C-alpha cells in the first residue's frame, strides 16, 4: 500500500465490508489496547529479501556501515491471522499481567509515562511492559539489563529461548522472567511515537501505542514467532517504496522515521511528538472517486 498524497487506496473487500457495516448500522467493537515497537539499527546488516519461507531475521552478514543510515525491522504476519500477509512491527495486545506485575523498573516512572501517554500510571505501565514483552516474544530482543545503565547482551542461547517460549505460552510472567535473572526493565529504551485506532467497521480493533527503540548492542533479531512467515531489515525509505504490503499505520510511521536524517534525529523527533492523541483512518467513499483511507 502506498499513499497517493491525499490518502491511501482501499481494497474492494474492505470497501464492501465497510459499506455493509454502515448499511446494517453495525456497532463498533471495543478496541483492545496494544503496543508495537519499531526496532532500528545502524545500516550494516543486509536486508533479508528472499521468498516467503525466508526466516533468517537479523542474522545477515554485516557489511560497510554508514554513520548516518539506519534500518527498520519488519515482520510479515501469516495469512491466517488478522491483517495477515501485511508487514508490520513486532507487537500485540496488552496482557492483564502487564499492569499488575511488580517489575524492577528503570527510566521514566509509570506516572511519568502516564503523563506522556495521557494514561493512568497502571495503564501506562501495562502499555510499556507490553511493548517490551512483545518485542522479546516476537523478535527475541530484550530491553532489560542488570541495572539502570546497562543492557543484557546476546539472548539467543537455548536457555533464553526456553524462557522466551515459556513467556509466549504464558507459563511465566514477564516480571518473573526478569526477576529470576536479576534484570531491570529499561523503559528508557522505548521512545513513544504515536497512537493508532483501527477503523470502526473492522471486527477486530486495536488501540495501539507505537514506540521506537534501537537494537541493543550485542543482540540480534530472531524469527522466533509462529505468527510470522518472513522477517527483514530494510531502510525505511526502501520499505515505503511500494513493494511491501502494509497498513496505513506501518507505512506512515516508516515515512515519518525516514524523514529523520539519522538515529539521533529519530530520538530528537520522538521527544517532541504527540504520542497520545489517536489517529483513526477514515474511509472516504463518496462515489465520486475511488475509495480512500484518510487520516484524522
């Protein structure tokens, strides 16, 4: 999906579904609160661009790195899932344990996060914990360290994979996993970026907080989730070129990040963004032109 400058094209199936919802006076589903993380790294790893069965993730050989260029990590959801076949960022719904767990915490406090996201402290903690948990579950990247100033290194070994799989199966909580290994959640490594809510006519809706984070030194992404069939590192500009199928939130976020000159520019931009006011794509279907998604 690419923008035509005024909006985004819409598939005939989505248009038909939206029209049926409107004609039948459908009641919008309550959006589930979710979090997603756009992982970034300096340019240097080759983008993985093979066939649909390609599962190499971030294991590509490092080549000549640019001091300013950077890449984004994308996953493609399996076709059987909601929004299947689309490229997206690692993420998922907030779990009840994300707000009740007593996790060792570094960085902005839940109250400070609440101010930034315009949420109650417990709700803000849940969103931040969900972001960190989901990026570990889906990409094998752990935003935690032994203390408030360090980050754990390689977490791709068998023992870590066993812990990650247990977390994904909800056999262990994220806070318990960190406590067992003496680790502190580094909430300061997550930078709030935006908030998107699924259009009202969709049967499954999400109220998703978008974050950006830099891949910690010594860690690498791994395609460990059964919910994806392809992963790749790619420059945001190349991702927006039109060859990858993405929903508007992913495409717009990549375009915004691509406008930053370097990773320092991304950090600076995140500091001043409105990450609390929701964006909800609106379907324009007037009959005078092709239907489009407009942003509001």
